[in-house]
C-alpha cells in the first residue's frame, strides 16, 4: 500500500475511535441512581445510623454511631468489628443486574411484597436510603428494592451480610443450646407432672439414636413425639424482653429444660400468654421475656402419649444374648462376631439353643419380634395383675445394656398380657402375637433338630 493511501485510512480509523469514545462518555454521564449498577458509593464513615425492621413479627433494631462508637438500641455498645461487614456492604452496595417489576405479582415473585428485612440507612450529610430485602437466589444473591421502586439482584456476599442483620445483632437467648444435638429433656407441667427424657448414648444399627422415658416410666419414647417437643422451642428462634412483667408470676408456672451434647442447657419458665406471646424467664438471664405461645403446646404432652408401643427394637448387630420365654416354651439366642477369613472382615454367627442357625431364620424371628406392638395402655385402677407368663431378656453392646421385660396376666382380660418394663406395667399386648413368636422359634428349633438327625 502506498503512503498516500495509508495516511487517509489511518485518519479515518482514529476518527471512528474518537467518536465511539465520545458516545461512551456521553452515555456514562447521564444521571442514573444505579450508574454502573452501583447503588451506593460512599465512605463507610458516612453511615451514622441503620434501622432494621423484620415486618413478619415487627421486630426492630437500631444501630447508631455516636462520635465513632456504635450502640445497639442506644444502650449496648457494639464493637467496630461487628459493624464493619454491614458498613462495607451498605456503603459500597452494588447490583449484578436490574430487575423489571411491573405489578404486585412481580414483587411477590421476588419476595419483596413481604420482605424479610427493611433497612433504613442514614448518612452524616442528612441523606437517607431505604432497602427492602427479598428472596434469595441460590448461588447468585438476593433481590432488593429501593425507595424509588427500583429492584435489583445483589451478589451473594452482600446478600449474606445485609440479609441477616437481625440475626447478627439480635443474639437469641435460645441459642444457648444446639437444637440438633439435644440429648436430654425435662418437662415440669402443672397439669401432667414431670417427664424426663434421655437420648441413647450410641445409635441403633441403622445409625439413628433412640429416646427413653426415665420418669415417670421406664420405656422407649416415640422419636417423633420428642422431635415435636424440641421443634416447638427451636422454631421460635428468638425471645423479646418484657419490662412490665413480674417474674414471680412466671416462676410459678410450667418449666422446660433442654440439655445438649456439649453439656449446655436452656431452662425456660413459662407463664401465661397474651396476643400470641407467652411470658417466660430464661435461665442465666435477668428479667422477663416473651416467646411465641406455640411453646405452650409442650406442657399439654402427657407421658403416656410419648410411649413407644413397639414391644422391642431388636438390633442383631448389637444384641449379644436374647432369651424368650412364653407359657413354658423357652429359647435362648446368642450372636457371636467372628473373623470371616476374607480380608479381615468379621461376620456374625447366630446360635439358638446351642445350635448354629441360618441367618435367614434368625432374621425371620427378629423381624416378627419387631412387628409386635401394644394395643393401648394398661390401667391398673380397674383390673389387677396376675402371674408372670413369659419374659424377654436382652444383653446388648449399646444402651440399654441389659433389659428384662416381663409379661403378666391381666385379671378379667384373658386375651391380653401387660408388658412390665423394669417394674412399670404399661402396655397391653395381645397374647396371640406372643404365641406366634413362640411358634416361629419352635419351628426354627425343629428345623435345626431335623438337620442334625439327617447328618
């Protein structure tokens, strides 16, 4: 290419580039609150106050700076480290994109018609912003809306900070324990007395822990019933101070204690309720509080409603010895762990009445035993108990390590026996079901006897 042609071409390229730059500068200079998707760009020191509201239950918190020191609700001093993430997120608030919202259905879709939090941010120059925090978007962030109605998606880091301010600064006294690791419960109810529950020290063979009632009875507890008790407290999530309540009125009411695996405890004394809230005293804290009155359902629970009606949860991997006696018929089972000879693996050998039995036969008996359930509770007020007509004894590798269960006749009720757990006569079981168990055990013994005769 000749020099004469090259120079005009170069000038044309430079002119196009200059025009594009001017167009970009012109567009960038147009006024926009979310210019460059920055919603706020201020020094963190400009923020002097943040009001946090949870519209769902009208909780409110106020964080305010006085001469550089931050206070919660004008009283509790808050360290700079605790407010630093909030100040950084709010003073440099950036959105990844703007979202079109035309009507109420759009706002509901983004969780903004009923926001989880409303933040009012005040600045030292008299300015103010308000943000409604909406629904989370997995892996992306959360939706927020400003006072002008503009709706945006903010990134996950900022969403995790400003979307949880209420939980961050409102330390719930209920967090004194880990609700996922509760292993002891004590309920004192004015109407139903005292109930003591404990979780097993080790899990069943399937990996699941079981619960036992230790007071007023000694028997297994229904796991679902215990989980409902824990959830009734855990789902409240927070308590609120009640300055106008006399503690004397609360301490004469119902009480609940939860103990977790870390030797921590949460003690609640529950009084009367008003407007969906129950007055309470929290162990370790002074003054009165209120909590959602859903917690009061705990004190309607009776010990009888918590009893697990299953006769026995048999775990072959845990039971070492088991004796079953029914109306003169007796069988004795032993489980022995032995080296299988394959890569150091161990296996179980099952012995019944001194003879090895097939694993399938053994499991048939244990499955039948596990299917037997009580058909109601025994009431000793109307009938007396007769002689012991059968029993079960188990020695285990896991709690309860040893247990004896007796079957007693019920006067005037010939079709049933009463199951006596460690001295507590509780459950009525149909005699027919126990007879079927004895028949299965007899058949197993007969098969093994037949095998030995044919050898």
